[in-house]
C-alpha cells in the first residue's frame, strides 16, 4: 500500500508539472483533468511494467507509448497540440521513471 501511495504521489506531481503550460494558455478544464488522469495512470503502469532495466529509459518508452494514442486523437481536432503533448511526455516520462526507480521500487 505504501508503494502504491508513493507511485500515486509521483503521478500527481508529474500531472501538476504538465498542467503548468495548460494554465498559461487557459486550456479547458476537461483537458486538465485528462492530463492529471494520464499521469496518475502512467505512473502506475511505469511502476508495474519493466520493458528495460534502466528506469529512466523505461519511463520514457512507456510514457511515449501511452501518450501516442491520446496525442493522435487530440491532433485530429487540434493538430498543433500533437508536438507539445509528446514533448511533455518526453520530458516527464524519464523523470517519473527515475523517481519511481529511486523511491517506489526499493527492495
């Protein structure tokens, strides 16, 4: 349970970091909620899935794979949003992977 709460907290922090640009452009509330939900779920999946042994690259790969369908769906109506969404995943995914590897995956 403690590990789950740590992972949830890491996802919450990543979600808040991803919200900063959305606040600056006055994005709709629904977009902000979906970003928070994404990072909460992504942090959990990153913690539970090991594609690569390096936690930083693992976080990068998983976050990019998870973000891709969402970014493609959003870009169907807002094509300019694809690159910023993938860029935030590129930045925050390795950070989430590193922090989870450091704190949540301790034996």
